[in-house]
């Protein structure tokens, strides 16, 4: 549940920086949208897009519109920092999105974080790596072609590379067993990009 303090803070950010979080959702591939917090909170926009499933990557659990049932929501509590462990969640998020899109041809998934720039973009990239046989760099370039402000932080870029490597080594599953420990040992918070 979203705290009143977080709701007031988000409203203040939107008021003081209207372009920061109010950009509309971007269609990345058919039936898969990437957005910021505002879209996920806007029932009218969600209905217009036909959203049936939501992946939220935020520090707090958002209060999504009531028409999205709890079974169709996935919340990943994650900060947008270079040393945050997104790798440990990419298998789960990819499975959730795949299951939603395969369940029914009318299902539409929205993946969002606060701005739709780093965390949610990383999750979308992981889905593309898994389903479209893209490299980490190719997935980022593709998503940027659909939403120009996309820019996963450097730690997330490195973890996407590890995720892509894990899928090449284990193409049957989306598991990252073994690589999570490796990522924890490596300096994933550096400034290099892949």
C-alpha cells in the first residue's frame, strides 16, 4: 500500500517537473508497454491502452487501479541504484510477462517504474533478451528506439549482460542461479557500460 507521504511526494515531483514522469506509455512490442508511475496510476489511460497485467518496479507497492486484479500484478521492490540486484528478479519478471501474453491474445502488459527510464526499461530489455534472442546492447538500443529517454543505469546494464549470458548457457530456463553470486562478487556498480 502506498503511504500518504509517498503519494504527496510523487504529486510534488509531477507538479514541479511535469515532463519528468508524465510522458505517455510507449509501446515496445505488441501488447507490451513501458511507462512511468503516472500511467500506472491513471485508470483512464490504463483502460484506453487495454492493460490487463502490471509489473511495478518501485521501492513501494503502488495502489494500482482496482480493475487490475491482484493476480495480474507483480511488484518488485527495487531502488534505482547501480548496486541494486535487478538480476535476481529478471527471471521472475520475464516469466510473468510471458505467461500473461501467452495466456490470452487480448492481454496487455504494462511495465513501469517511477520515470520509465532505468528499472522498468531493464525489465523490458530482459524480456526481449529472453524472447527475441537479443544481446543486452541490442535490447537497450531497441527499447531506446521506442522510448528515447530509456537509460538503464550502469549496474543494470552489466546485470543485463549477465542475464543474457545465463540464457545462452541455459536456454531452457530464465534462471540466473550461479550468476547472482558472481554479480555480487563483481563490481556491478562501476561506471563502465557494456
